């Protein structure tokens, strides 16, 4: 536990963008035997979309955002009540939950997200964020030690939140999905009709690097083509 936390702090301190944050959180999640993670910030204004850094399947995050599941997600709704560290799973007794909330858990399970651990955070401005480590198991092994490590996990979440809040302010968000500055630049120039080679000359990088950033952007946005990614970026500009 100590080594995982030490490594996380080092990676967060050295991070410069959302890609670095992603790697740091993925490493920490693996250290706790969780294959999945998600850092979530609740929209500050009605009608806005939440922001994600996660390794959840992109098809799930896109569907989640499009359906605005954050408004009925029982994990998020519990986190909104206040500071908390809690575990959850699709096979728990959810008879007390409204059907819409049960459906979110069941839908997530279809994408391999069956159970996990969530740390919720609230700052002095009323902003809410949550860090979740998740698994395709309804009862991940780490949860057996939750009582012992609960305070440490809250500290993990606070460190992630402090660094993510700073880094996200420097990145660009499209439909609630965070793109790095370079990913956004590559899409922006593609929207101007520039080829990958053209963009490489403009940015002073290799064509391969441009393609790499464009592929990352497409995967995050859950689209297959650059044109589709550009359309989503254009919608952001109009909103």
C-alpha cells in the first residue's frame, strides 16, 4: 500500500496533462488489484456534461454521457451527499433503488464494470468529484481490506483530485471528455482541412505523432473517423 501511494504521488507531481494523470491512476488502480478506474467531476452548471479521465471502455463512457446517466447513477448520487468512501456492486440488494438507478448499474455490468470502490470529494466552492476503482468482479478482493485502508484511500483520492483539477484546467473538453492540448490541436487543424502531414509541419512534430494524437482523440470520443471527431468538436464550439 505504501509503495503504491508513494509511486502515485511521484507520478502525479511529474504529470503535465491528462495522459500523465491517466497513467498515474491506472498504475495505482492496478496496484490495488483493480483493472479499471474513473476520475469524475460533476458539471458545475445545469446542462453541462461531467468530465472523465478513465480507462473504462470508450463505448460505455460515450453512452453514459449521451444518456446523462450521472443524474441517476446511484454511485454518483451517493457521492453527492458528502465526503465518503464506499464500495458498491451490481449484485447487491438494490430493491430500494428506483428502476432507473438499477438500470445504470446493470448497463455498466454489460461493459465489465460490476463492482468497485468510490471516494467522493467536495471542495469549499461546492464542487464535487469522485475517484472510482472498479472491476469486472462484483466483490473485488481489495474490498476485504477496506476498513483497514479507508483513510489511506481517501488520501489517494484527494491527491488525485488536487492534481487533476489543475491539469484539467489546462486541457480541452469535448462533450465532457478531456483531450490533451496536443490532441485538441490536431483535431483543430484537421477541422481546417489540414492533412496529417500538414499538421506535422505546422506543429513541428512527425506525421506519426499527429496520427497518434488523432487516434487517441477518436478513441476517447468514441468515434471511428477524424471527420466524426471534428463534428463533435464543432458542436462544442457552438454550445
